[in-house]
C-alpha cells in the first residue's frame, strides 16, 4: 500500500492476516514488538486465527480496533484477548436492515500492567 513510506506513521498490511503473520514471523520475528500503537483487524465471519490473537497480545499495540461480522467468533476472540486488553467501547452497526446481521466495532485498550 502507498502509506508504507518510511516517513509515514501509518503502515498498511492488506491481505489474510494469519497468512501474512505466518510469513512475517518466518522473515523477521518480532515485527509486532515495534512501536505500532494501533492494530485494526477486520476478519471474516470465522474470526481471528490464534496466531493473530497471540501476536496482538504479545505485541506493543496500545489499542486494538476489531471490526466483526461474526458475533460468536468475536466472543471467542475477546475471551483470548482479555488477558492483555480491556474493552473500552463497543458499537453495533446495522448495515443490513431487515436481517439479523450486524457489524460490531470494538475498541480495546491494552491493560496497564505498571501498577
């Protein structure tokens, strides 16, 4: 993506997050320890792969924005992520009226472990 210039504070990685994470770990382990402050994920209905959840937990991300169309997968992923993050806000977006489908937008913040 064009926002990945060295002077830009925004780094965009587009594609399947689990496949990208597996390839990235092979190339340069620890990319997620960099000072990326926000991780935005928009997984398919099946949710995040375990490797992506673990990288979010182990990384230095201070905020995680999770967009979800699969409420069961979102619940499962939030259970995993709660070891490092607290839910700050959650919004439901009814983008498909007259269906039971809703999008969830969840803002998580890394728990302060200094106290």
